[in-house]
C-alpha cells in the first residue's frame, strides 16, 4: 500500500482539498499510481499529474480532481453510495481553493456585485481564458475516459454464435447450436445494459465539448457504434470490431485536439464503416 506524502500547506481551502484527497485515497485502500492511471486511462493524464495532485503544494486541475475522485470513490470501502455526490463535494472544495464558488458561471450567477467596466482587462481576460481552457480539457478528458471504457468492454457474449449463424445460414441453426451450445441470453442482457449505459453516457458528455469539429467526430463515432447491426450485416464485422474502430478514431481525434494538432484522417476501417452508413442513407432515401 502506497501512502503518499502530504505537501506542507498552510491552513486554508487548498489544505482542506488535499486532506480530503488523501482521506479518500486511504478509504480506497491506497491504490497505486499504476492502478489509478490504468483505470483513468493512460492517455488521459500522466501518472506524474496524478501524483502531484496529492503531493505538490499547488492546486491540481479540476479535471484531475474529478477523474481521480470518481475512481477512488468506486474503490472505497465501505462503499460510497452516491459517487457523483462525492465528486461534486470534492469539486466544491476545488472551487473554494481556486477562489470562485462553483455557481460563479458566466453571467454572474453567483449574485456578486457587478465588476467595474474594466472587467475585460487583460489580466481578467487571461484568467477567464485559462479557466475556460481547463473546463474544455476536463470535458474532453471525461469523454475520453468513457471511450476507453467502451473500447475495453468485452465482446457481446453471443457474438461468435451470430458469426457462425451468419456464415452457415438459418437452416443450419441446429448445427450451430450443436457446435457452440445454446445462446447466452442472460449474459447478453447484462452486456446490453452496460453497452447502453456507456453509449448514453458518451452522448451526454459530448455535449460539453464546444469544439464543433471534434464534437461532430465523437458523435459520428458513437452513431457507428449504434449501427453495429447494419455493419455486421454488410461487412460481417462483430460488434466489438465496430466499437473499437470507432472508439479508437474518436480517441485519436481528442488526442490531436489536446496537443493542438490537426484532427487525424480516418483509418481504412473507419472509412468502410462510413461506406455502410452512406449505403443505409441511400436505401432510406429510395424507400421514402
């Protein structure tokens, strides 16, 4: 068990936040940096960023706090019933340490007195741009983590069964069942529930990304995942291949955006999925 050294901090909001992070780390039974980085996603934050959130006398980014707290809360014993509430609680401490309450949104929703006309001074403007950049990075980090979870989701329990049946034809149903055994309907139901949860989560989280081009790419990738049945019929790809191809492209797009690089060109496999989508659109147009 790795107990990380607390930084030397004066009494105040930052110390309160750091103490609560360490308390949560203890409640999660001191998971290692390797473990935390693995569950968060190695490409989301480096292990150094995670470690510094606990050991450096500086305010970590809100994105680091949000994802670290979310994962620690899942590991906590005794269990934390409301993980979102725990994340909100620690984010409130982050805002306190940052100097702004969470409700201090654009438009002065906190009810504070209006600032003088020099509100758009270079210093305040730079601060707001920095805060906005942090919010955008946090939003993309959360979406990235959901894509990691989708990519890692196990194959649908009956995917091999369906491939065999597709190749053999309905008339060979008995032979397929003799070869593979009966379909795992209960396992398929559990898998479907997890798949739907992650897809819906991705749809909602993507709304927080204000980069239109990036948001549309993630939306397209999600829709391809939802069209896996049509892609299976045309390309004979198992659902897992469609999902991983789409998730990988969306993740590469986020990585490029985060590094300030042009968004990547789609892979050959991604273009094949897009071809199926175009075909479906043409068929729908003909039917109408």
